[in-house]
C-alpha cells in the first residue's frame, strides 16, 4: 500500500519522502489506520517489518492535528517505553527522521548516562519521550517530568520488558498517565504475561499479527557442528571464507564476547564487543562504528538481539546457540531486513540438539548441517588433551549430522 493512502499531514509526508520510504509494510498497512482513528492497538510482528514507523507515523500526524485544533505550550503528549538504551535511541532517530519537517521535539531517557542533560531537555519541554522504565521513574520521582497529559502511550517490545522484570515499573508509569490515553502495545510474541498486561491497560484493542512464528524468508539457515573448544578456530575460518561486510556474532556470556573479539582482532579483523559491562558511551560508539562500516564484526550478548536495526548486516553467527527457539528468531532477525538477503550460521555441539529440534519445529523444516572443508576437527583440547582423542573427536563431529537429523 502507498503511504499516500493514509492521508498523513503534509509535513509527515515530506519526512517520509526525505527518508526514502516507498511502500508500506503489512504491519504498517494494518496498524496505521487504526492508530490514526484513535483505537488502542496490539501489534505482533517479526523483527525487521517496519514496526517502529507503524506507530511513529500516526503519532506524529495525530499530534500535529491536535495542535491545529488547540495550540498550546510544549508538554509531554506521547510516551514510548522500550527495554534497552539502543532501542530507545533508534526509535528516537525514527521520530526525528520522520518528524524532520515538523516543530515537534523528542528526547530519550535511559540509564547509564548523566541525569542532567535529560533533566534539562524535559524541563524545556518535549512532545515525545522515548524512555527505558527505570530511568523514567527516577525523573518522575524527582519531579522532572509529568505524564498526566500524555495522549498516547506505546509499550514497545512488551515481551522483552516483562522478561527483564520491568512489569512493576511499567505499572507505576501507567498510573501517572491519563486513563483516557490511547495505548499501543507491540510485542514479538504474545504469551500469557503480555496478554494480562494488555487486558489491564487497554480498552477494546484492535489486534494485528504478522507472521511472528518464524523468521522472514530472506534468511538462510546453516548449522556447523563442532566441539566447543574448536569454536573459536571455526569462527575465524568462517570469517576468512566469506566476504566480510557487517557480521553480528552472538555469544552467551559477556566474558566470552570479549575473548572472541580478542581472537578475531588478532586475526586482523576490525571488531568490537557489545554487552552490559560496557558503558553507554562505549556501547554507542561500537554501534555507530558498526553502522558506519568502520568495524566489520560486532560480537554481542543478547542485549543486541532486539533493537539493533542495521539493514546492512549480511550475516548473523551464533557462536553459542541461544537458550530458546524464540531467542533464535530474535537474533537472526538482525539480518535479512528490508527485503535483503541474509545468512544465519550457528555453531552447535551435541548438547544443543534439543534446542535445534525446537528451532526446526518453528521453521517447519530441517536446517542444513555443514562441515567446513579443510578444517581440522581432530584437534584435541589444550586444557584436556587426553579427553578427546583425535579420531574419536573427528568421528563424533561427523556423526552429528545423523544425530540431529
């Protein structure tokens, strides 16, 4: 559907054109008319489907329309709550990009940085706040912000926020907003906890679900069976054999992410780590450099599984398989975005077979198993060279295809 059919404010249309938006995605086509009409909306959609613009566009239009009827001073009229700093910044970028030709102002509010710049922005007045729950509550408790005139509340990545334990904070925030507000809830999944949150916070919501059970068809999946101690060497070989563009590598722990970065840096690759032990400035620098192509490999924990919106990511490599099939979908959703092709490689051990079975069930088909030609699968562990005799190791790796099939 063309964006012209939504009859958005001319200033928002100019923002769309300047940003290069051409055709509305399914979630945008479904949600935008309902949001424009003032309905509460529940949207579930897989990553990379244009979900952010699906709520930012109608919010900007409705704020401008209300301004024309009843001009007033700057006050917080739209609140977008999101789980991570990175996602808050990216949503705010979309607000600024699409609202470029309007006078509407926005601000981000999240922890890990100083309070004072945020406090100054809030006191000067902004129409849109994009916030993480914890830091927003800090500002509310200090009297730096008021939410009683919020017209629309967006709860983005609701399932992720509930997983992170933000439910009490979200409930406290909602109590400070008007009960007459419009509420929009977006979530990659819609389990019982999300359903309960929606039931308590929304009025007759319209619900739209856009293929959340599987990743987009633009992603190709491959498993690389390998003993745990050989993963670093196999990762380096994979990097050597592909055209390194923008590659996102996921590890299970922060310390492992740092170790992987050290190894691939020694191999000559520009790389950086992204995890919770990094300061906000370090995390922002890593993402900015990755987006700009100054570093080719970003090694991250699941902090980046959602909210990292970089269309140029060509490969996602799971150095460690995620803990669930749902997490797998979120991770590999970082590639194959905006109708581009992407690849998802996962290094797996014998212990991962149950998770692999769950992933294949969601995908609806087996994932190709591949052994890398010329790679030495017989190498024993340096820590315990007797534990894995070379022939036993080699045979075990070759048998993984049969065991996983």
